[in-house]
């Protein structure tokens, strides 16, 4: 236990004890006139204790201008635009860096460009927007100008078939009749590969640049990489894939081919909701705090969040801001600088 994790009362006791010892006479006995600490000393100690108590609380700024009905995910593109998947309204809201609404994509339905509980959004490369359209069982793709580009269905058995290019574009038939599974989070790599969590089967599906299903990740045959309840996915350096697994209370890491690399926080990351990687740090989001790790799995610390409702998702912007979305609000703070490991 470190000083900044001590309960406030214990911090007061520690600091008051130190003050008393400093005021002792050479014999080790407190001077009579210093038996009770003066008021200014108590005030100083109180401010110090308060500073310690708040040192591990991330100070968030609310981005005013819009609210959501049931936000499920947030993402930021290289141009500074922010995207929020609002499952309550069945839309994706595109915001400026200051939080002004730029456009609204979608609406309720199952046709092209419509959503049924969009639950994941990915805009990392700034060219293509991916939306995990959960109840329509597909990943929809849009251009920078919000034009519909096509959909990637989730296939029946979840087995990778390199000879099958399962993607639909405008006028190519009934996607829902082919798809199964429920995508809740999506991410893409620099090599244009796409990864999505199928919450029905607790696996990650990987499509290559040609949108052919290339790998099934984390299934029962994955050994130590078997996933229990994956809830979010993030891309790190060298196309390493980070999966927040609420069932394992851990972050599970795979390489770009789907091979298991490591897991960290096993059994300790309770109520895990989100994961994002930036500045060489892994940020694991819980309902009311964030856990920080190195990309190799070393624990760096945690930061509390002063929220009126639980955290839903995290994202990192190009200007080093951490975005936090709750069911109804979007907040931000400078990326916290973790201590040296």
C-alpha cells in the first residue's frame, strides 16, 4: 500500500505523527507548548491529505453540446472527429473535437446504412468508418463522407475459410438471412485487417485486407487464449490485438495472426468494460476507474473517475486526450502520465 492509496484517516494519522516527531525535544518528549498542533498546521496537513486522496482521481471535463440515449462506444479519427455509437437511437453521431454535432449516421432498421443497436465503432485510419451493427449481425462500412460502402456479415459457423469472401455491397441480397452472431466491438489494423468481437460465441473474428475471413481467435481450442466474455477490443503497436475479457477479468493479448501472446490482470480486473492502447500504455476501463498497464503487462496503477453513471468505453485522440463515454455523456481529460515502472 502506497501513500496515495491510504484511506484519508490513515493519511492524517501518518502526517500528524510525523509532525509530532518533528516537534520533539532532543529527549524524544514533545515540548509542552506543542502538545496540541496549531490550527495552521492542521490546515496544512488537511490540504496535504486531500491532495493525496485526489492524486489518483482523473479530472474529467464534460464535452457539452450533445447527450445520448444509450451510448455503447466511442472512437476518434486522425482529423479530430469523434464518433459515438448510440444504441438507444440506433445511430452513430459524428462530433467535432469541441463536441459540436457534425452529422448523424443511420437510424433504426436493417437496410443499408441503418442500425439495430450499434455497439462498436472504429475510425482509426480516418478513411473508413466501421460500425458493429449488433442486432443486424454485421459490420457496416462507411466513407469519410458517411457514404455506405458495404457490410461484412458474421458467418454461420465462425470457421475461417480463406476461399470465401463474405462481404456485401449495395444490392447484393439479404444479409440478415446469411449472418449469425452479434458483433459488439470492432477495430482495424494498419494493414487494413478487421477484427470484431462476436458476443454470442465469445470469440474474435479476423478478416484480411480483401475482407475474407482469415482467423477465429479465442475459441475453445485456443488453450490459454480461450476467451470467456470478451467485451472490447483494441489495436496496439505492431498490430497486437488487446481484448478486454470480463469473464476472465483480464486483458488478453494476441498477435495479428490470432496467436496467443499473454494475459494480464487475470482475476483482478473486475467489471471490465473497455480497453484502449496509447503512449505505450494499456488503459483498462471499469465502471468507475481505469487500470493502467505497460504493454508487457506490468501494473502501473489505477485512477478513479468522478462519474454520475458508469463508464462505457474509452478512446484516445491524436492530441493526446483520453475520451470517456457513459450512457448519456462524453467526457475527456489529458492522457494520464503513469509512473515509471
